C-alpha cells in the first residue's frame, strides 16, 4: 500500500435484527469487500470519558464495531498530520456501523457512554507488539 490517507477509511452500516428475546447485531461476513481475511478478534472496554491514544499498526487492517455504548474514533494519516477524521459509532440503530481501517493510519478513541463502552476489532492479523506502535498523546494537538 502506498500513501494511506483518511479517505481510505470505509464505514459500513450494519444490520440489527430485532427479536423479542434480544437483538442480533451483525458484525462482518467473509464475502464483504472490506474484509481481507481473519487473524484475530478481540474486545476492548473503554470507560466513559477515558481516552486511549495514539496507536498505529504497520500491517494490521482493523474492523471496528461498538456493540455496547458509544465511542468516538479519531484518525490521522501520517501524510496529513494536521487533519483529523472523527467517526462516532455505537449500539443505537443509526450509529451501528463498522469502521474498516487500513494499516498505517494513526488512531485513538474516547468512551462516550456511561459507565463504559465495548469495542470489537476483527483484524486480519494476530496482535503483535512488533507490528504496532504507541505514540504519546501529546504528539498531536487534538481536543478530546
């Protein structure tokens, strides 16, 4: 992949199937165009008002879903350092979406629901500390 830009992020509206005993929330199908292949799926909790920033993956493609609560994701391209892309997703019908993120984009996120929100990442690779890098939150001037 050449120069990755913020426009390379894809947002997919997801289907919620309402049933009397509890809803079914679709996440990802293998035949969707934003799906590469499966490496690992993991969940991450974020408390209300907490910020986790900044991180970048060199090879991992992310598929981010928030089945519980609401989260604001903020992305930065290394080629557009002073431009931010904000995307809020969550469990409500109009916000239930998946964010597909190519590697090499810098990102962080903030919990917007009390007491906490749950993030699911369906990634094309297994997590490796060698493949990801944490960046100090003060590196980019963003008002959370």
